[in-house]
């Protein structure tokens, strides 16, 4: 699982849908994919929106805990997503992150009991070190309209990252939603929607 492979998937999907250009938005890992897509295929991107991530390397110690909690969750005894969120509570502090993680669960198909992960959890877990790296190269640029939305209580994007952002995305505007964490689309939905309109 790599960022170039994810970008190829998005471009292939756009081609299948007959979409020549689109507004592209990505959050966190999706934001890293969106940045690479815009830099490598600028002709396909009408507008870029990146949510709470910067073009840099990360080491997500918290994600190690979150992925451990996901991998250890007993799916056979799980009754609901709400129950999964409760089980994550002891290890994952942020309620929005617990809710986000639980959205990756679905009931087993064809009336079978239990739950399963929508994502390929073993592959994502194994790929985490690669996914933490910066998705774009030093010379990558996208000069089209770009909005970075930052959670004011998040530690993913700091004020010192703004120069780095503008270096790759010279037309970028950086807006902070002060009363949100890493998931501003969940923490402050109305403010988030107002920014992307």
C-alpha cells in the first residue's frame, strides 16, 4: 500500500467515471494522497482541499495504539459500532477518533453473524511506516487553488508548517478551526462545511 498506488486508483476511478477534472479533498492519510495527486496530475485537479495534515514526515505514536486496539478487537462478540467505540475508550482518548475508527466496521454479509473491517487492516497496519512518510518530493508543486483546513487542537499541522505548505502549494490558504481536533469534519461540522463551500 503506497501513496502512488492510491493516486493511481483515484485517477483510474476518475477515468472510469468520465471525470476530466474534479475538486479533490483528503483528510489525514487521504490528504497526503490528495497532495500527491495534485502535484503529479495537476490537470485533473480543479481545487485541492487538504484536511489536518502537512507535507512532511510523521511518526504517529498514537496510531500504533489505535491500530493495536483495532487488531485486538474481538469481532465475533461485537454487537454494534457503539460497542466498539466503548471498547476503544480505554486506549483511544479522542472520541472523534474512536467514532472514525468504528466507521470502518461493517456487519458480515449474507446474514452471517459478527462484524468485519471494511479496510484491509493487516495491509494498512503493515504499511504504516511507509504511510507516515511525506507523500510528495521536495520539487513537487501544485499552483492551483488550495485550502488547508487545520484543527486548532490538533498537533498534525503547526504554524511552522505554513511555510512548508506554501512552498509546495503557492496558492494555498490555511484556515484553522479553533474548536476542533484532528477530525474537524466531525468536531466542528458546520464550520468545516462553511469553509469548503
